């Protein structure tokens, strides 16, 4: 069992979706808004001992990261946030830690100008932050997973790979502190690519998009299946920070890049060549049946399943 198979089983309970502009199966759903706008709605959970621990992140970073992950879904649809709802589970009434969570969130409010519209607080046995984001987007220009077309180029924002190597280095008592600091930066303070996608979307006609939350391989498999295409990724074109050169000669370097989850970058397609320092062209879309292939040194191999799957891991455990 994996996450995608479970969702297919549950899809029979979705009910009448005719009133939705974008139904289940994308980064967010979309419902009719005012004038030529649509509302975007998404929900994301950050759970102690699954997504974070107190030993790794401060509570300010925990709050920031939890909401950043949900905002990344809005970015992938080409929208921008309006307000969020926070459902907070707390193991004890620790006011200082709770306020730190909200201070972390406020850093994102300053950058993206959304409000906290409400939420819920409940007592439980561990920390949990569930974020619902309501965003807005142009109704006739919503980026979806099924928008990749043969002939499109594939682009990605920012860099990937730091999250994977951060968790690898956690096990290493002799790690390089400067490199580790750069890795940790991406884990603690990922940047939702809302402004970057809004800017590029205003200058180019984009095809489809998805945010990289589970890993480039598994997330692109989802868009390849939704679009009915194959995707070829040139592995040596994937952007990564200079510090990752430290690992480049180690086994499976490029496979680790495409397996790295919770990067919160946006991968999208466009027929045109995009000239922007904020994105990197990493591949192309071909006719096909939902596969993702990596290309390196003239050789091709399938990378469709590479990434993190909560349900599959649970089944294995």
C-alpha cells in the first residue's frame, strides 16, 4: 500500500465535485470566487517525531516550517495566500513554546501578507500543527498537475538535496559544521515560492506545476500520470547549493537529490525557454504513459518512485 493507492480507494467517498473548479488530486482544490478569481484551499499537518523534534528545531522554526509547507501548495497552483487557520495540538499548556510557534508564523505573514483567521487548540500527547490555507488565483490561469504536455520544458525553483543530506548528517558526530549549517537552513526556513511563480506566470504561459514535498521523483510521477506523459530529467542539471559538492563523489548522489522530500520548491512546465535566475531548466516532457526517467552520461533509468511516502513507510514498518 502507498499514499496514491490509498487515495484511489478513498476517492469513492469524495461525493459530487461538480461545484469545484479543481477537485481532489492536485496540490489544492479550487472553488469559484468573485469576478474572475477562484479560491484555493489546502491543508497540511506537521507532526512531532514525524516531521520535527524539539532536538532538531526551535519552536519558532517549527511554526515557520509547518506553515511554509502549506503555503508551498498555494505557490504550485500559481496563487497567493489570503488567510490561514491553525489547528494546534499541545501536550501541555506551555505558553512560551506556543507563542514561539506563532512568532515563527509571523515571519511568513510579513513576507506574504496573509492573516491568521482562526483555528483550534486541543490537548494531546504530542505537538501537532495542522494548517489550512485559503488562497486566491486567476480563475482562467490555475496551474495543475495535469498541465504537462509533450514538448514542454521542465523547470524548478531554487535548489534541492539539502534536506536529504541534513538528515544524513544528523547521524554523523564528525560532521562539518559550516556545511551542516547550510543544510539546516533549508530544513528550518524553506521559502514558499509564491512570489517567484507569480512573477514567472505573469511573463510566460506555464503548463502544469507541483510542489516538491515528497521528492522530485515521486512528485513528478504524479504529474506524469495526471498528464499522461513521460518526463525526462537531466540529473546533472538539477540545481543544488555549492556545499553539496562535498557529497558529489559519494554513491547515489543524484538519486539522493531526486529523493529529497520537504524541499518545498515548485517544479513546472513551459513550452518556452525561460530566462530567469530564479529557475533552472532540468528536463523535458515526452509522449508516454506516466513514467519519470533520469538521464546521466547518456544513460536513462527510471526514477518514478524515488521520494518519501508516509503510507508505504507505515506498511513497511
